[in-house]
């Protein structure tokens, strides 16, 4: 079939502040949780993967608070976007990008997180960035919190399990609406609000060894984030009546491993607990009935105060958003072969190829998930992240990343199929459009971009930007509004 994308379809690209910006101690910025994540370029594959899974310990956290050895903290230097954003946005606009997604770093606006007056220098940085994007003809899609919570909110308040976080967050969101509101087209209060379940440090700033009841803390923190999300939408609509708000998850498509009814049931449970629960609350405005059994079985009893459920009910999202990288399978069998994936490891699907990091490549899964999500919520969808992390090589000043083009090609074909199925897809923001530090394993060598950044895992390099073959391919895709996906 010919690929048909709606007129004005928003072809985009995405990054996050902590993975791209650098400038970790500039512009009045305070330390945040991502600045403290340690990495060693001499680690082997297993150690790198283990580092992703152990999250954070009190010992590592405390050491990082005063550690000034930059080499081991890649989030402190990223790809230097803090200094190169004008040039990077120019390259993106020359490719034809229609929408640019990034996140605001809370600790640039409120360095400690509990102040009442925002840091003017931090606001000026984003104002300049967004004005530049607009000047170049791109829409701006902002994530208000993408994992980088100010550290003072952890040392002083214990992070998201503390209800006071809601007020601090809403104060922060209001400062953004008041100062940057006219430059932003789409708002996403939280990146992947289901991340707390899989990576509680990133998602909810929870340090495991400090919790007596880890799961309880995670779901209490999630409740606070649901409320913060709802109250941020409420404040946003009061200050900016036309503002559009989305709710985002990391989408873990999970097929039954076999047609055995137990596997089918397991797949329903996995879908409910890892995916739907979070969007159900944000889109339908209430805790779904299956959460009671989930909480009871884990002995979790979260505190829901009077009025909380009304807040959730009254302030729901306008669009659905999710990251989609891979799929898994669900089974009750303990013997099933395992593989890695975004945020989680899971069961291997014998029909799929995997990336070098073990993430199973499943373009049809994108079409399936789009159908499922649209059918369930009947709200427009933005694919906020999708792409492939790979080890790119520069040869004679060029990067021949045919594997990335092939990945994008097959996912775009399936997105077009989903649109033909009747799914309303507003935009697609390809992940890591310029090479950035990987979030899970903190490796600069796991690259997603269509623009190469000359920086190694120790932060050394010329920092030069080199458009890859995929840059020119994506340029053609955008120019033809997806009709020409050939390569
Ligand atoms: C998403 C995150 O879950 O996955 C991004 O929102 C992250 O921040 C992306 O970069 C890809 O994961 P990774 O670990 O390969 O960087």
C-alpha cells in the first residue's frame, strides 16, 4: 500500500534535558537525580547492564553529592546541547523537523526544588531555545519532568513518596506556564509515569535501601504523581486555556507466549499492571477496578486523602503518549528464555530479531499498540519516543546507519497501517534525534540519533555534529510526508 499520513502530520524528534544538556553547574542550576548516576567506561557489558538494574544506593548517592570527577557522571556533560542548541536546532530544521520534544530540567528553574521564586537564568535558557525552535518553524513539545528531580527534594523530603512534592511540582509547572506558555504547543507533565514500577530511582527518586516497604513507597509515589499530573493540568488550563496536555507511559506490548489460556490471562495481567493502569487513571480519571486485587496481593495500602479521587476525575489528559521500542511475551512458565528491553528484562519472542542491547525489534507491535490504545481511550496519540540504540561508526566523515533506516522504515510503514486502520496519530517524535547519553546504561556509545555527536564515553571528543545517512533519509520522508520511505 502507499503510506498515507494525514496532512500536517508532525514528524519530530525528541531528547531529554538530562541526557543532552550538560552545563550541569551553569546558569544557576542545582544538582538533580540524574547528575548523581555513576558510570565507568571500563565496565564490561554485564557490569553496564547491572548498573541499569541496581538503580541507586545510599552509598553511591552520597558519594556522588560531592564527587567532582566528571568522567564518571555522563549526565553532567550530555552532548553539550546547553551550549549548542542553536546550531542543533538549525540542523534539525534543515532536515524539515516539524516538532521538537525536550524536557525542562526542574533544577534549572528551581535549583533546590522548594523555592517560591524561579531562577531567571534557567527560564531565559528555555525561552531562547523555544523561540529559536519557533523561529525555525518547529512546534515545541515539552516534558515537564523527565526523571531529573532536584536532589534537595530527596535529601530533605524523601522524594515522590512525600505528598509535599505535589505542591513543589505544581509551583514549578506554573512558573513554566507563566513564563514559557506562549511558546509551547504540547505539554507532557511526566515522562513515562509507569517508570517508577521498573526503575524507582529514575521514576520516583526512591532509593531502595532506604525503604522498609519498597513497593508501598513506589505506589504511594505514583499516587502523588497522578495528583501532580492532574493538578498541573488544572493549573495549566487556568493559566493557558488552549494548552494541550498528554499522559505518557513506556509501552510494554506483551503477547501471550502460547495459546494456552494461562499465558493469555498472564498477558492481560501484564498489560493491565504495566501499561493500562497508568493511562486508565490519567485518561479515565479513576483507579481501575483491577488495582484493588493488585494492591491486595502485594500487601500495598496507599494513602488516598479526601478529595484526591475528585481531583483525578476532574483533570484528565487530552492525548495519549507513549514510548515504543520493543515488545515482550507473557507466560506463566518459569523456563522461558529471557531477553533485555527498555527499563525491564522479559521473555523472548522467537519470531523477532533483537538490537545489540537485546531489545526485540517489532514494528508490527507498534501498529498493534496503536490500535489497542486508540480503541481503549479514543484519544489522539503522539508516539513520543521510538528508535534504535546502536554503535555507529564514522567512516571518512560519514555514518552509514542502514540498520537505523531499516528500523525506522519498518516502524513508519506500520504507523501508516495503523492510521489506515483509523487510529488518530498526531505526531511522532523519534527518540534521541541527536546522539545523547543513554538513559538506562549511561553509555554515550549507545546512539539513537540521525545526527552523530563526536563524544566518547569519557566525554572526550571534538563535539562535532555529523548528519548520518538516516538524517538524509528522514529528510526525504518528511518532505514527502511519509509517502517515500524507500532506501
Ligand atoms: C525511555 C526514556 O524509556 O527510553 C529515555 O524515556 C531513554 O530517556 C529511552 O533514553 C531509551 O533508553 P536507553 O536506555 O537506551 O537510553
